[in-house]
């Protein structure tokens, strides 16, 4: 992204305008054509407006994040566990950024628009000595971008870095937590993979139950090894390997369905 657009991205009124437009367009898909079930907003209603990191499983490129933005705006207007009539879009909550892969955000005009709306674009790095996908991390400069954003904002990140369920978490998320020491709020979502295409912009199946569950902030030992913190996160967002085994058919070992079970 050019320096000009980087500056634009940090102008609150610009993000508010984009949230208003995107919010009006996407509200029917979340709350009318599908059923959105929200729980746990009492855990986020009184959070400080900075140094908060939301960690979540990931099912589509954009629908997940857009739903979070709707919920944060609704909570700002003192709604609890519901969106209701979206008058909250008249003054949306814009003190939030989200982490997204750079290659994804370059793909189309829509993705570039979402970048201006508050994306922190990152490049994934690969350690040649690594033996598993879980050892992928973040570029050092990308880590700085995220920790800087946390100084005065909420940040949403997806530790798995992919929409594939039960993929290993990336150690970069744990390293950011160790450095920035934010409040960490785990979120578990479901139904989005069934309702929308991978990008989250087209319907696959209407009438789907979409669930977003905010849990209590984690009690984290910031001095613990990154691997230990990452494991704590993966358990909290219900994407650890032990939970995956529960969703396999005992007689065949096959997964019950393509995405996570509701």
C-alpha cells in the first residue's frame, strides 16, 4: 500500500465512513438472510479502548471480520448479545484494526477497500529449519506494526492464519502477546464457512446459524514460553488437536463434516 493510503487508513472518519457503507451492505446477510447468534459481549463491554487483542478461529476472509465490526459497533451503543436495528452504523466503533495476509488484501478492489478500513497487512515467513506448519511466524517489521496498533486500539488476529479448521497456530501471535502484553480475548465462531464462500462475500447457503462467542479474557503469564502461550490460545479458541479428535468418527477416524461442528 502506498504511503498516501497508509495515512488515509489511520484517519478515523475515513474508517467510519467505510464501516457505515460496508455495514449497510452486509447487515442483511448476517441478520436477515441468516441467523446471527452472539454471546459473551458482557466480557467486552467494559474493556479499555486500547491494548486488547482478540484471537479467533477463522472461516472466511472477510465475513468473520465484518461481523466482529458490527458487534463492536453494537456494543458501543450498549447493545448486548444482539445487533438489532443497525442505527449503530451512524457512529461506528472505529478504534479497531485486524491482521490480514498481504497477498489476500491485494487481490481485488473490495479487498483494497477493506485494507483502508483498518487492515494490518502482514507477510508470512517460513523458517527453512522448521518441520511443521506451526513454526511459521511473522516478519519482524510486521510484528512491530501489530504491537504499535495495540498501543491505542483493539486488534483482531487469527492465530492459524488460514481458514482451514484445526490448522496449527502461528508462534508469531504468542510473540506479539509477550512483547505487547495486551488483554487477550478468545473468540469462537461457527457457521460462516457454511453460509458464505471462502472470501465471505457471496452466499453459499441462506438460513444458516452464525455463532460468535466471546470468552472471558485469558489469564496469561507473559513470561511463559511462546509455545505455552500459543497452546493456551489454541485451546481457548477450540482449535487444539485434542478437540479435533473429538470431531472424528470413532469407527473410521474421518471428520464428521468439512468445517467445525456447531
